[in-house]
């Protein structure tokens, strides 16, 4: 089948006929149909020229690539093409409707629902991304980070305001440590995989999470190397100096206690956060989120991405892990 034959087949099956005069773009659209011979206030029916033109450009430009694809990739391309053209055709019709005051007025008090219809288009785009993810030339695969809890999510989201590496990375918490965390992680991972995302997952090094991560890898939902586990937890990964400064910034440490901690020999033997909890100076559960937020702010304020010692720390390794997310 030639590209022209494929274009003709797709257009005949996928692009419906419409009355151009009902579209808000009718007055200036270069693809508009001529007036109806028996009613000059109406147009002849025709397939949307915008959609047809997009289809032609899409197929002609991608046809050489399609010829090199495997059978499975060809099928994925055809499935993606259906949702792509459906998205173009439906969106074009919606925008034309939004431009038509008579159509908007017809909906009356229900007109907000007319405009709200546009959000349903995202399901079509998700399906385009899902089917094209196996063909790297389309570059549709984007990363999605799943983290264990609210503090890790807050840390990553606050990093987005510090340096451009993280601005486009979506992040969600699967609420680790709870009885339902395993099933929630599996459900989230499967759903995001089906919408075309490449998943990156963070957790802690306990056998329970390692088992879940391995199940996702074995199911080809997560790639080997796309998981990161803290030895203990996020808070224990924060270098001592950064932890102390962050706690001071959120008013949980005074200067006297800081001095006491600096001369405490136990600091070199166990994580500082553990010492603070054992001595009763802090209740870590009550400050996890503001602490994570302040650590991320200080990362930007002190330009820690250029600090070799920090980037070699466990927290620095986590940031390097995030950096590689496409």
C-alpha cells in the first residue's frame, strides 16, 4: 500500500462529513466548502479540510519510518494514528463551535459544559502516547516519578522552583509504609504505564518494597535501573550540615542545641536525625514536610548542584536519579 492509498483509506474511514457553515472558522478557513446551490446561507457537506491536511502531512512525513518498522510497531502506529486523527478532528470541531456564538447561545446556561468538553481530549492523547511509546523516533515517552511519601513529593516539587532540571517532571506519592501502599503503587504504575509514561520509582531499602519493585520490573512496567532506594529513609539521607541549617530555618533548633550537637561524639556513629529523635529534641513525623521543603530551598539557595561533596551524598545521588528522568 502506498502512502496515498493509506491516506485515502484512513480519510474515508475516520473523517466524517460536516456542514462547514456551522463552524466558527467558516468565514476565513481556506478549506471551507462552497455554498449550497439551493441555499446560499448553507454550505455543501464535506470532510474537514484541516483534519484531512493534517492526516496527509502526518502520513507522508512518517511513511518512510513506517516502512522500517516491525509488524508490531506498524500496528502500534496505526492504532496511534486513529486516536491522533480523532483528536485533531474532534478538537477542530470543538474550537469551531466555540467560535460560533449561535452554538454557544443555544446551550444557554449549560454553555460551561460545552467548553468543559475540551478536557475529554486528554484521553485520546494518552492513547496516542501509549501506542507510540514503542517507536522512539516520536519522542512521546515522558518520565513520571512515583515517590514513597509526602515529604519526598514536597522535596521534588520544591526543587522545581530552584533549577530548570526538574520543572517538567510529574511526581506522585504512593503513600508508602501503609498497608495499602503496595496495591496503590501497583495500580498507579499500571495506569501510568498504559498512558505512555516511563516510570521512575523511589522507596526505602526494606524487603517489602524491593519485592514490589521487582514485580514491576518483571512485568515490564518499570525498567531495570529506574528505581532508587534510600538506605534508611529520606530524612536520614540529608547531610548533617544541611539538616541542621534546615531545622534552624524552620525554627526547630536554637543556637544552644546546635552547639551541643556539634560536640556530640555520637554524630559520627549514627544519622543525626536519629540522635535528634532519641534525645527527644524533635518529632520527625510532625516536621517531615516543612523539613523537605526547606532542604530543597537550600539546595537552590546554596547552589548545591555544584558542590561535589553534596552530590556524592545519598541525597545528592537521589537528585542525580531525578535528573535523568526524560
